[in-house]
C-alpha cells in the first residue's frame, strides 16, 4: 500500500489536496455552525497557518531563484543580442494575448449583458481599495534606486532588470571573473534543489488554502452576482482552452493536449495559491521538464508573472462592462478605446496586495467615468474569481514561454514529446 502512494506523482498529489480542500471547506461552510471549532481552531489557526506557511516558503524562493537563474542564463549566452530578441518577442506576445482577452471579454459581456437587471441592494460596499499611481511613476518604478532594497522587497521587474544587468556584466568579464560565475551557478543549483524540497509540502499547503477559501466563502454574494461570475469564468475558459491552444498549435505545431496534460499540476497550484509569484518556481521547473531552455524560462516566466495578467485583464474588462451596464451607461468608441488602453496599463501594474485586481480597476473606472462605489460591490466574490484568473495568468506565461523558446530554436521538441529525458544539468543554456 505504501509503495502505491509513493508512485503517485506530485501533480496528482496537488490535485488530491485541492479536491479534498474544496470538499472539507464546503462541508464546514454549509454544515458546521460551531464557531469555536470552525473559525477559531480550523479557519483562523490550522488552515490559515498551514496555507500561509507554504505560500511564504514559495515566495521565499522566488527572488533568489529568479535572480540567480537570470544571472546564470544571461552570462552563459553565446550571443548577448539574444536576450533583446527574447525580451521583444515576449512583450509582443503578452500584448497580443491581452488584447485578445479584452476583445473576447467585451464581446461576451455585450451579448450576455451581466449588468442588466441585476439587483445589488442586498450587498453592501466592503472596500474602498484604490491605487493612485501615474504612468510616469510606473516607468520609474522599474529602475530601482537601491538594488538590494528591490531584492528585499520582492519587486519583480527591478529584480529582472538587476539580474539581466549582472548577467550581462559577467558575460563581458567571463574570463576575468570565473569565481563569481561559478558562485552563481552553484547558488542556482542550490535554489533548484530547495525548490524541489519545498514543493513536497505543496499538497498539504494547498489543502489548507482551499479548505479556508471555501470554508469562509460568502455564498450570499455569489448568488447575487451569478451572472457576472458566469461571464468572467466563461471568458477565462475561452482564453484558457481555446485561445492558448490555438496560439500554441499555430506558432509551434506542438500538441496542446500534451501541454495541458503536463502542465495541469501547475494550474491546480496557481488555482489554490492565488499567487503568480509563488507559482514562478514550479512554472519554471515544469517548463524546463517540457524541453524549454533554462535561459528563456528564467527570463519570460518572472516577467510574465509581473506584467502578463490575461486573467486579471479579462476580469477587469467584464467588470467594466458589468458596471457600465448596471449604471445605465452606453460606452462609445472613444470610451472603449480609453478603457482598453487603461486596462492594459492597469493589469500590467497590478501589485501583490489583497484585492489587487480590483484596486487597479480604479484606474479604468476613473478614466471612463464609472462610479468607484461599484468596485466595493464586487469585493465579496473577488476571492473565488481570483483562483480562476491566476490559473489563466500563469498558463499564458507558459504558452508564451514555449512560443518564444521555439522561435529562439532552443525548444527541445523531443523532450516535450517524451522521446528523451530533459537535461537536468542546465549547462547548455544557449
């Protein structure tokens, strides 16, 4: 019996943990009324600690793993111009997938009209989260005043910039700094090994996260906003299982079904943790197991977790149409174009704070004159929608990474098709 459990893969254990967490959470939500047992012991202590300890362990890995991987990847390139090619292709792909998501969200919302005939009188505003940040500040924030402070604060864009610059310098001084080059390679190996150790605790951490999520879910808010939720989830599923596979098939000719079979555990992980940043180590690890070059994944995945949020931009697009319809506003062409531009800016600048997707939505609502009070009405169900959009976010990062790696001619199709084992040495980074 014990040997059978040992043969179960990590991906399957993650799915089991997530499934059991949902069942236990819903059972406690619907059938357990004892406040002390349900809330004090389980929700606020056991599940809260179990889930948040695991998320903190994953976030602890992100900055050193990304930084060391970038330094090693860039410094090991035979042609430094490749990093600019990789970066350009990545940003273009992220922009294209975001625009596709916005178009589908606006179209579906115009057809199904989730904001028409909805009565939200029973829901009270529960948050006034806002984000006051100009375009100039967003650009300046990319360049850190203090690199050490950026590393300590887990600011991903500055970390990527500093890591790429350090890798470029080591590339230029490769013959003069062999000790430092070897140090970063050894540190990278240590971080990869540490990631593998932490991931062994993923099933239990995900069980606790899902049990607490569904155990504290405000079911009355869900019933009041069913049409809005259905619309968001429907568009997210189109992006996830229609748009992404078509992009993958057209641009790389690889089998999308094989990709989803291999990547499903990462999607479950993101669904449970609600954090693109916490998913970075597992995302990079899984992509490299599929045959993606280490140098490409170490650059595109952290960049995608920071600026490529297709799931967030879809939620914000539907929320914009929902709020406009609820308020009786008829958005004209100029308002829609303004909303599209602001949506791209807002989604790419979404910070890692509670209700962050709704926080940056204030930029969109302000730009086209929608009352900000509408955002407070959506807070109660944002947590459950966040699970779906995080899974879409990280899957978009992975799809774009494979496409960029394929165009860079470093994607190992034989590894992807299970014709040979992935190279674990990470020595060949070209």
